[in-house]
């Protein structure tokens, strides 16, 4: 059976594109269960990428349970991907409706994560959030470094929920959002937008520091709505999640109070 593989566009998301293309071949049966993947050298030549890119793409497929490797022989298609593996096809996110749906899912999860973080965060959590937030001021807006620092802020908020599944799901969804932004080439440089984003983060972290779950929810909701508009995933008059008044989870018993005020970089507009 002939594989339908083409060269991929250049960019920092190359491993994602290669993994997505191979996943499609597996899903459509052109790479059947038990079939051996072409060699790294062959795939690198076919896609027009380096062998390191191919190696990273195959590692991603292996982590998703789609392929398995045997030293000295190569990579093989798994008999059946584990049903618990969560995957989001990169190519499908080129469709506006799918990209918006991904942002909508992120909004549902992260609004609740902000509330939990406000109730459960420690001083160490606050320091980690602050460090990630401040690192955004040191890199150009829209760059890969900026997107990674932005993602780190959200990772630290998720970590403060003390919910391992929240961390895993939010990390997975946020990574796919980042990959799609990179793939779209939406990396416009704007000091004004950078300050708006930093300001939105500051409001979220201020609410988390004060253990104000409802304020943290509202600030996160506003931030994600703004972020979705900035990358074209949301219309100007639309919102990702409704502003319910009953979303705040029960307060944990006797939460510790922070004694040091967190200083955060950036000014809100």
C-alpha cells in the first residue's frame, strides 16, 4: 500500500506536523497494525526534515501508544492504540470550528482550575507562577519563548490545584493550542498586546493570591476570551464560557494564608 506522505512546511512545529501525518496514515489503514514504519532516513527525506525531527515525531506517537519500537529493528504500528490515549489531530485544528472548540474546552477546564488554585495554592506555588509570569517580560511577544512562558504560567496554576488529572489535561490541551498558533504563523509583535496579556495574567494571579476563587474564575475567563480573540478563535462579541455564579468549589478547611505580597511584572490596561 502506498503512503500519502508529503513534505511539510517549515516551522518550529515540524515534529507535530510529521506525527500528525503519520497518525493519519495509521488511522486510514495505509500503515496497518504490525507494519514497520519507514526508516528515519527515509522519512526525513520524504518530509524534507532532519532525522531529529522524525525521531521526535516518532517519540510522540510512541507516547500516544500508536507505535512501539524495538532496538535495532525500528518502529512498528501498534496492534490497537490504548483506548485511554487522548489525541487531537493537528490537521483538524486548521478548521476554525475545531480550533474554537479546543479553546472552548480549555476555557471550561482553566476557569475551574483557577478557582481550585485560589483555594489550594501554597506560597511556593505563588512564587512559581510569579517567576513564569515575569519571564514573559524578557522575551518578544509572539515568539516561541513567549508562548512557552505563557504556557508555563498556566501550568503553574494547574499545578496549584493539586489535581494530577487537571495538570495532565490542561497541559495536553494547552500544548495543542500552542502548536496550532505556531502553525498558523500568528506571531505578530505588539507591545500593546503584550501588556494586555501581562495585565490579564496579573489579575488572575492577584485573585489566586487573595484566595478569591470567584475573582480568579472571572479573571481567567476574561483572559481566555481575550486570548481567543487575539488568535482569531473567537468573534469580538462572543465568549468561551458563561459566567455562572455557582462554579466555585467548596473552600478547603483551614487554608494557609500567605504572608508575603507577590510582586508581578506588567501593567493591566
